[in-house]
C-alpha cells in the first residue's frame, strides 16, 4: 500500500481509508462523500 500511496502522491493512511471504504461498500462507498465542516472548497 505504501507503493500505491507514493505513486498517487497520497498519504498511506488516505489510501488505506479508500481501500477500507471499497471493501465495505464497493464502488458506492467511494462515490458518496460526506461534506466536511469548515471552509467551502475553492474549486468544485
């Protein structure tokens, strides 16, 4: 998983989180994201 994170330029824990969501909820788990409170993103 460390190699995948390096290739994608992401932190290892972020990749692990995506893998966990996929294993638990398949593709639907990756497509639905909760809005994080705080500043709205500049780009949508």
